[in-house]
């Protein structure tokens, strides 16, 4: 048994098939994991850039609020009547309407 393994290693048996297999695995990994993540990051960046006054948003920490004003890197949120928070734009997670939608819709 050991002789056959050593002979295959010495022969280079299956070298091309191994390269094709690893290439296929890399392609599957890219299309099912890396590409969707990049797409999600682009959508999040676009959403943060387009935040405007009056938008209802949710922060990463789960705080719901209404945008009062925006600056270059910060956002002023009204959480409750008279309660205002100044947050970094990167702390905004999503629109409030998306946060309250059910994750799975049943027909």
C-alpha cells in the first residue's frame, strides 16, 4: 500500500486533476461567499452616502430614530421627542422599514 502511494507521488499522478479540482473549489468559494459579500458592502456604502433628513433608520446597536441632519461623517438622530443623538454614519445599519419586515414571508 505504501509503495503505491509513493509511486503515485513520484509519478505526479493526478497533478492536472488536482489543479482543476482546487481551481473549481476556488471558483465556487468566490461565487458563493466573496462576491455576495462585496455586493452587500457596496449596497451598504451607497445607503450610507444617500442618508438624508427625514429618513427613519436603525443603528447597529438597534436604536430606531429619524434623521434630523447629516454632515460629512456624522448624523443627528431624533430618538424620541427632544432626545437627539449624534452618531457616526458608519453606525447606521439600515432603514427602519427593512428592520421591521419579517425575515421569511409565507405565502
